[in-house]
């Protein structure tokens, strides 16, 4: 059997307020809203890069490390100090700093999803 053409359109994060979370990640990444309604927002990045946010009124973030992380975003950066100040200023919460691992820092976004700032190799 020949494999059909299957690709990834974009990751989707469930959240209680798609517009607010899209605004957070739009500011973090410098991406623009490509599509939005009351239940769904898609951010467009460079080329084919996109991320979506879906209304989930009963969304409850996982408790890490007790429940694991399941899925998280790794965001590439050049400057840990400047990037940390930027995301904290936008409403992120620091979870684990570079003292624990010098190449990445763990945060929670305003809805409670985990993401990491990862230094370019």
C-alpha cells in the first residue's frame, strides 16, 4: 500500500479564551492572526508555520511534574535573559530556570500550557 500524502497543518492548544492566548503567543512570536472567530484563532508565522487556539471552557492545565507535560512548545531563542524578560512581561510564569539546565528555561503561558525557551545550538 502506498502512503497517502499526510502532513501536519498546525498544533492546536485548547484554552478558555482563544483570543487572549493567541494575543499572548502573537506578541511572543511576532505572528499575526490569520483567522479568528469566537471558538478558534489561527496565528500565521513565517512560511507555512501556524499555531491555533481552540475554545475549551473547561480546560484545566496539567500539573507538572505530577501529571507529566503531555505536549509543550519549544521556542528557539538567541538571548535567554532578554527572551525571559519578554515572555514574563507578557504574562508567562517561570517554572524552571536556566540554573537547572543552561540551554532551556520552562514557563507556563497565561492559560497554563508549558513552553520552553531553548537557546539556538
